[in-house]
C-alpha cells in the first residue's frame, strides 16, 4: 500500500512539474499584468503565482480531466481580486494615482492607470481570452457589468487623460 501511494505521489509530482514548466511563464506574465509591476521587479506577481500554483497542486488529484491551466488562472484571479478588495476597498473603485515611470516598463505604466478591477477584467478577457460569461461567473458579476468594465478599461488605455492644456506665451509686439 505504501509503495502504491509513493508511486502515485511521484507521478503527481512529475505531472505537476511538467505543467509548471509549460505554464508558469504565461501565468507569471498574467500575474505581472494584474499587479502592474515591472517584469524585472514583480514580488507581488510572484507571490500570487506561487499561491495559485500551490492551490492547484493541492487539488491536482481532484482535477480529473479539468484543465490545470484554467484552475491556476482562476486561482490567480481570485487571489488578486481578494487582495485588491482588501487593499483598495470594493475592488478598487477609485482611480489609482499614476504610477511612476520605470524604464523598460511601458505596458506597466499604462496598466497602472487602471483600477485593479479593470486590470483583472482586461487581463482575463484580452490577454487570456476568457469569454465574458466565464469572466462574469468567475468574478460573480453580471455579464453586462463585465462588458462595461472592459469597455471602460479599453477607453482608458486607448484615450489616456491628457494633462492641462499648455499655456500660450504672450507675444508682445515690439
């Protein structure tokens, strides 16, 4: 009996290692987009990924034909949403202050202008390709709300707010 259990544990570990080798890079990128951290300095994203993968490993035997990538992505989204809820209150309903510009992190600075909820919906819908219905179910929101959040986020990204209008220098005739 012990040998059989040891064999199952070894097989489970090999399967999970193969999954992580194939999926960790994309999941880390998604987590980095969610947290709006620079790719080379992303401790929150790495922590999110670690917790999501730990949960996926713990439920590995119960997946039974379910896609482990979907489960890990779901855990990533749920953990990010929970953290954003506590950090920003009501999943970040107010606009964050503009993030300081970090060299080599153009997309990060752009995403930092979004609320955590907008980033979450945008990453799930546009980066991960999750359907509106699935995104709504995952976040516990109506489909129309997901659609509105995604549209607002896209508008913010495509038409960033401009600074104050430049003042015209007075031309004094001589």
